[in-house]
């Protein structure tokens, strides 16, 4: 598969032959490279040729790559002894003509725009952002590592369908590098932390425009054609969601063993068959609330066994969690009275704010007062999950379909960990 980046966005072209895909790094004439102004930065697992002047950000790239190798190995369950001789060769380019003069541009696509990788080689055009330069290196390095893993495990070098292949490269590329320490699979804390990346922005814009994608659509992305920038965002979001979700994380981490299977998607659907309805619902809730710093563990929906509401019932809702099922099944056309009470703590900018179900009107989040009790319902007939509705201290609900009521306190999905306390919520049918 040819890998391109256009204006900072990855684009892939149809697959090339296996002989080219897995070719060993080319031999570089060091004397000629020096004559045209290239220098070599040597790491254990990456040899990087560049025409850029020495700088800490550029010269540390092989160090970053070397730091990623044991993290890849841990994730893909590879013995580091098997990687002691594995190496990729990279080319970081400012003046393309220098590399072209001695035949160091990729023959398969010499006019690539921003980045490209094939087999054990990768190319990057210089970027104005230190972060995004590292991100591209780690993205392409992930492709190389996954191809090696696939070959070494007898899977012919294939790295899965488009959503998984590109989602994993984006997942591993989204990183934090600080004081010589590297973390991969990072949920970005802010836009400023990941300049030129933009995946969360694209997903949020699609949701607000009513054109967000469901899971079957993402899983059907055709990797034999060029991906759009939006498709890359959805691939990352899907892999990030599965990788960090407490319920599905373990099964997701088993997928590398099957990347060479033509029926990869069918296997995934089969392995998730019991949880598939909840997976679809939680995905929609994830997309609706996705933001920088999203806490997937706390935002993971809590489900309960359901029963019809025939008389007054009461439940407890935690202030530091996402959507929580009440277990209350509401009948279509029946009106219900919901009331809430209690005091709990909502933290804002590091300060604890006492709060009641009506919320704190001095601060708003997504159009509702911070701390306001919100409701949403899940259809029992399909996998639909409604837009949030305000409950507050009291509300009357009259669903048009049979539904299950879910509740949560309104707060940023990145700021649940420092909330404290619970509130009590009651429901009763309203007589005609």
C-alpha cells in the first residue's frame, strides 16, 4: 500500500507487489549523500538521512523512534530479542532536489507531498511543527512495525482492513514526548498539544452537521482507494474508542493476531456479537461527546437490567460518570414525572463548586448549565440513542417509542475525575 500525506493528511494508494512492499532498505552511498548536503542521524532502529541543520527536535527523531519500539513490542506482544536487528531507514526532506539527485526518492511515488512509506523505508517532508513531524514519523513507523509483525507471524505482511490499519497508525502516532519519555496512544489534552493534527475537530464538525458515521460504514472503508481526511479522523476515533474502553479493550488488543485474515471484519463482528447492540449505542454517545481529554473509562456507559415503570421507583446517579442506565423502561405514549434531589460537587478550573440537579448557571457546557441533570433514552426497538434533554430538578417525559432512560450530570468528558457525590432520582407514571 502506498502511503501519502497531503496537506498534513494521510492518503493511501492501491497496494503494490509484496516484493516491493517488503524490500530491505536501499543502500545509501554515504560519500555522495554528504556531497549533496545530506547527513545521517543514527539510532538503533532508525537511520535517518536529512538535509536539515542540526537541532534538538530533528536530531532526537531516531531517539523517539527507538523509544517507540519497545512500546510497539509490548502492545503487539513481540519479544524484544526478535527486534534487535530490525531497522527502518528514513529520509527527512527539506530540499527534494538533493535527494532526487542521488536517487533517494521513492521510485513508486517520487512526487509525494508530505510523507510516504513502503516496506522498511519512510520519507517525510519537513514540517513547521515539532509535534506533527514526530507524529508522521510514528505513524509511518507503526505501518512498518505492523508489517514486520504480520510477516513474522505468518500473515503475509497484511495489516488488516483500512479502518484498522490506518486507525492503528493514527492511534500510535498520537503521542506525548517530554523529558526523553514517550507515551503512545494518547488522548490529546488540548488542540495546542497536537498542532496540525485536527482529528477531533473533524469528528465534532461531522456530528454537529448530522453526518457522523456509524460503525458499519467505517468498517467498510475500502483500503484500495485513497482515503479522505474525514475517513482518517473516523479511523482514529474508532480505534481510540475501542483501545481505551474498559469493556472492549481486551478483545481489541487481540486483533493483531488476525490482521492477515481476509475475514477480519467478520471475525471482529463475531467476537463482539453479544455486545454489539451496546457497542453501537456507546459509539454514538462517544461521538456526541468527543472532545480533547475525553475520559473513556469514566464516560463508558453503565447498563442495567430493565423493567417497566408501574409505580414510583428511585435510583442513584454518580456525578463523576457518563451515561448511567436507570433500568427504567418507559412505554410509548405514557407520561412520567421525574424528580431529582441531592448535593454534589462539580469541579471547574480546579475549584470545587457545590451543585444541585438544576446545575450552576454561571457556567455552561454544550448549551446546558454545568452540573445540570441530563437525560437521554435508548430505543428498545433499535440501537438509537437520543440527544440529551434537560431534566434538572423535575421534568415530565412522554416518549413516542418504548425506551430506557439514561441519566448523567452535565460536565466536560475531560473533567469528570474530580467530581464528587451522587444525587437521587425518582420516577412515577402520571395518570391519564
